[in-house]
């Protein structure tokens, strides 16, 4: 079982719709969770961080964390073509200082 | 926000030569930096943790003699790919953390290495 799992996609949503990206992780003791966006040929950029169960909203983005079920999700409202990218879920397992374990990413395509 | 600068952004070298990549934290001090490698259509794989003033910690399977890491100051870490071969061609990305251990990582812009 991979430590961090994501559906590779592509996930295709029409412009203006809600995109829902999901991620599961294996280490139940993980405490820190992050979503990064990566455009082709570029390095990842931080979108959201979440540490507690529940929802965290920032503009059009909402991160959701459920530690009991070991999943974290990212919702993108009013999706725009510029949101088309690969979204990486990253988890910090316990006892690993600052190291992050990344999922393979979900490619999102927002269509006109 | 925190800025991490990486240089060069792209390098092409011949097989057998060495390449140095620099990673700088521009507006914060980073006692720890991380070097990742990403092959096409794959996720980021941690290569090593760079520790200021001490030896780097390498992940399993990463050759420390091939990927030399130096973290001589609180704002600079370097990765040298020695005796590069075509299979070393990849996207190398450094990252650093600002603040507490649960803070997110900020990434440099990456270095696209092509070994011919």
C-alpha cells in the first residue's frame, strides 16, 4: 500500500463547476497535510495546509480532513481553466520532522 | 511569503561531468532543506535532507557519493551530481521550511537536468 494515494486522473470538469480531489494516507499518526499545485514543467506551489479535522476554506479552495477515515480532500469552487494542473497531496508522517511524502498527483482539466 | 531560489533552472551536460545546483532561502533562514527528484509523470521523491553545519541524511537507495550535498550556511544548500549519466536526467527541486516543524515546505523553481 502506498503511503499517500491519489487518483491520477485526468479529472475533467467544466468551467464554473466544483472540482473535488481526494487523497488517502496510510499512517494514522500523520498530523500535517498539504495540497500543492504543479503546472507542467514547474515546481509545486502550496495551495492549502490543514492540521485539524474538518474544513478549512481559503478563497475558492476548501480543504477537508478526516483523520478517522485517513483522507484529505480539496474542493475547488468556480473552477477556471487556469486551475488546470496536477494537484499533489502531501502528508507529514509522525516522527519525520519536516519531511513530506507526496502522492502521485491528480491531473485536473477545466474545460471551457 | 517565503521564497526559495534555485539555480540554474535548466542545464545540459555531457555524460561523466558534474553539475552543481544551488538552493537559497531568500527571506528566511533554513537549518534544513530538502532535495527532491521528479521523473516525468511521477511524483516527487525525496532524495536527501540537507542539514546546516552537518552531514546530509540520504534516503534509501540514494548514493551519497554521487549526489553530494553541502549546506554551509543558513540560506544556501548545494547539490552536486557527480559523474552524471543519462539516467540522472530529471527534474531536481529543493525545498525549505520556514518556522516550526509543522509548517509547509516552500519549493524552488526546480532544475531540469539533461545528461547527453
